[in-house]
C-alpha cells in the first residue's frame, strides 16, 4: 500500500548548471522551459499493491553559466538584490549534511577528494532553495527555470526582485552579490526537486529525501559529471520542504535541494591520473534507474525516461589524454550471468555537440539500456514504467577497452552494486 512504501513514491526532477571560470566572458543563460505539474490533488487510486507515481515538475533545461570573477573586484552586479538580509531563510541542516555526505562518499570511493562544508557557499545555496520554495508554494508556474531568478510575467509577484529571497539573476550573479571569493576558481550548481503524494499524509523525513535526491543526481550523467570535478573541494547545500500551491496540504509535500560545489586556489588545478570512472570498483548502493534528467542523455533516441528508464550510468574521464575512444564494452549482471545492452555517448556521437553540454574528447558515458529487464519488485500501474532499470541489490561488472590518443589501447574493469530498486 502507498502508506507502507513511501520511498517508492519519490522521484527527483533534476536541473543542472555549471559555472566554470576558465571559459571567460560573462553571461547568464537559458530561457524558460515548461514546468507543469499535474493539477489533481491525488493520482488515481492504485490497485492494492501498486505504487503510485509521484507528482513532479517536468525537467527544466538551463545552459551552463560562465564568467570570470576579478579577484580584485569587490563590487556586485547590477542585479544586486535590494531585499538582502530582510527575510529569514529556512533550511534543514541535517538533510543538507546527508546530501553532502553522499556526494563526498561517492567522490572518495573513486579516488577524488571529499568535500568540506563552506558556510558562505551554504548561504548562497540556502537562499536560492528558499527562492524556489517561495515560487512553488505560492504559484503553479507554467514556465520556470530553476536556475534563473528573473521575473516571469504570469507569476511576477513571486519571481525576480518581488521574491523576498531574490539573490541575483543567475548563478554567477548570486555568487558575485554574495562576494563569494572562491567563485574565481570554478563552482557548480545542482538542483533537485520533488513533489511527494501520500494519501495517508505520511511523509518521508527530509534527510531520507536528501539522500535519495543525491543518489538520483549521481545517476544523471550530466549532473554526475559536474559532481565529479577533481578540483572541487568545498560544498554548500540548502534543503527545504514546502506545500505545493493549490494542492492538499495533508497529502502533498514538496522538497528542494540546491547544492553548490567550488574549487579553491589550492585545488583549482587538481586532476586525476589514468582512467577515472564513476561508479568504480566497490561502489555500493547506487540507484537502479534514471527516470529523468535535463539535459536528457537519451536525446534523439525517442526514449521517454519516465516510462522507459535506463540504469545507473558510468562516467568515464581521462584528463591526461587529448582524446579517448571506448570500445568492447560489457555490462554484465554477475548474479544472472547476463549482459545488459548499452548506449555509448562520446565525442563522436554526442547529442549535444556544439552546445554548452558537449562532451570533451576525453570523456564518455556508458548508459545501460534496461528495456528487457524485469527489475520491478512491485506491481506497476498501466501508466507507469513497467521496467525499473537494473536489478536491485545486484553486482554488475563493467569492462571496456580505451584507445588513448589513437595510440595506446588500455583495458578497464570494475564491479559495483546497486541498492534497492527505486521507483
């Protein structure tokens, strides 16, 4: 029943922007995109053992924001908020810490440094989380970009400077207005949002939701890539919950996670040697399925991740190489002794070539295509995905060859283990 399986009603809507100083120039980016949620207070009542899909916003697309912050420039931008420090922000520090720990564990498990909490970066993330919360608690947007704090015409009263948590038009503006000094070394912003419905009014604790959101971000290729930057060493996270506008307050609960990471002067040039992957040898507890991401990793394939998800992807990077070519890929279920079909995304078949999301020539993604897997462990309603990605609590062996700079051929193999099936 729904009340007894609340975790299976949770899905994160993922948003991404990356702010890197190396690109130079300035600018904000990204137009609005649709963010429509179903209007009903509750979904159709499922059969006895069926799991009800969560009510979620559609994925939002936002291109990366790039700028360089002059370390000698103490001035803020033209978008400096006039209402700074006038409204108290809300935050769940334990939930934020849970997300931080999940990100740090993922990094250190594969050889990167952990992430230390930076209270100044916390403040920026918490304020932006409250901005998003204020929008969705007081309106039902038809067009909203979670990374941009500009005024939206049909919800002008709760967006832009009219929102009491306005911090700056885009991520770079918010860092500048907060005079965040480490922004000059590179920073990233990842956002996850979910709306959870429970007919009994029994909701997950925020720290449980935060861990679920963090794991979902680590299963979304373009978010995963930004979370695995070797130079990142600091983190600041805000986690808030809210009651969605015009929905039953007893049966609906919304959550917003905003997480920022930054390099420092000491770590700005940090890199890794050899072939880096996530997951890597020994990683456990990953999600089994990815149900959405913006930008979509399956763009142009006709696949709808909401009804036909993929499994936990593998991110490959080799910073010491100019170009890599991955081949002879095997993604094997060691328990069932079967291979899982895959899709490779690399420089040569990149769906986002010539865009801000384009992969460099020394990186790639392996996407397990789980269409034929019967991995769901509960009955699914007719309008829900009938496959749930990889099998839960299962060890997978991934192996591949990698041609480095068209000269040397190397081989790589590792095993990782999924956690419980996520729905």
